[in-house]
């Protein structure tokens, strides 16, 4: 009996000591959520690294916030809090049935920035994400945002229109949309060669990495969002932008021609253009060092 009592006491003591050790452990995380709910049942994936002045990044089509891997690595170690938001339907974010247009994307970004209590951020967007952040800034009067950065933006009009002869034709846009519904994997694989200025600008491993990110997107969201982009004309909104704006553009971009950047620069009063002479559309990896340094410089202005 005595031995049983001693054994019981020892077990209780070990259990108590274990609990005390666990309670004394210092949390390793900073307490930031990786997923943020923007409406009931819809969560967006968020990468949130570093401390200091916030830089918020929105990805292109059909990528995710993972595309900014080398921007996160650089900026989070340069005194910035860098936040990447994956739009609904893409990457690790939820992929509900419903609308995938620029009002929805902007509304979702607003909820995330509200919940994170972000103020005076530099908001950047790549390709379709450039159109998203332009729409966000004008719809919400630059809420939470002090500066705007556009990277190879699919704007002000991705499709050719009267008075805007650049970009994709109606016929080619419709053909691309059909491909998203009938040959999505082939379409995404084919984007690689058009993504860069010339073969060899990025390694085959980086090309494969980007392709894998693209394939994570919801096929439905891929079709709906590019259809929404075809119908979007942001030219009337440019004059409403009244915050400092940087426009990064590859001079050899085959997907969003250089003329887009020229139009944006003319239409946004407090803007300047940074040319990436050795880049096509993938300027964030083709000239990553210059991209990171120029973004850092702009955010610090």
C-alpha cells in the first residue's frame, strides 16, 4: 500500500512538473494569423512577416501570395512588415462558389487591412493584382494606404478598346477564356515562355515553381476573374488617385505591354515609372535585386 502511494505521488509530481514546464514555455510565434475570415465561411491566406512600416502585396493571375517569396525574404529583414494577401479562389485561400470580380477582391482586401489595423501602407499589385489595387484605392479612397505600387499591371485596360489600342484583342481574350475551361493545364504551362524577356532569364526550377503555384488556383475562379478583367476599364479612375505611385515595368513584357505603364504614368498625377530593361512580365524574379531595392526606396520616400 505504501509503495502504491509513493508511486502515485511520483506520477502526480511528474505530471505537474510537465504542465509547469509547458506553461513556462515562451511562445515562438508572433501571434499573427495565417488565415483571416473576410465573410462567413471564406478565409484568405495571409503571409505576414517582419516589423515596421507595412508593405502589402497582391499577386497576379493565377498566382498566389507565394509569388513574393524573394520580396518577403528581403523586405522583412530591411525593417518592413510585409504582408501578402492571396485573393479568394487562389493559392491556399478558400475557393467558394460565387463572384470573382474586382469589387469582391477589393472588399476582401479592405476586411483584411481593417482586421490587421494596417495604416499608411505601401500597397503593391502585380499584373491582374495591379488592376485590383487600382480599383481598391479608388473604391475605398486609399483606406489604410499611403502609397501605391504597380508591377507589370494589367491596367488601365487589359483588353483593346476605343482610345486604348494596346493589350489583348477581344478575340484573343475570348480564346484565352475558353482555354481556361478546356485546356487550363496546357495554358498555364505555356505561360512560362511568354512570362520572361528571353529564355534563361529564370531557371527551369523557378519556372516550375511558378507553374505549380498557378495550378493551385480554382479553375472556376481562374475563368471568372480573367473574364472580369476583360470587362474592366480603369481609365476613368486614374485621375482619382491622389497618393504617390510607383510603376514598375519590364520593357520586354509580352503579356502586359510597356504602353500600359506609359498610360498609367500619364493618367496618375503623382506617379513615376521605373523601367526594367532586362525583364519581361516576371520582373519580380528576372531582376529581383533591382525590384526589391526600388520597392524599398519607394516605401521609404
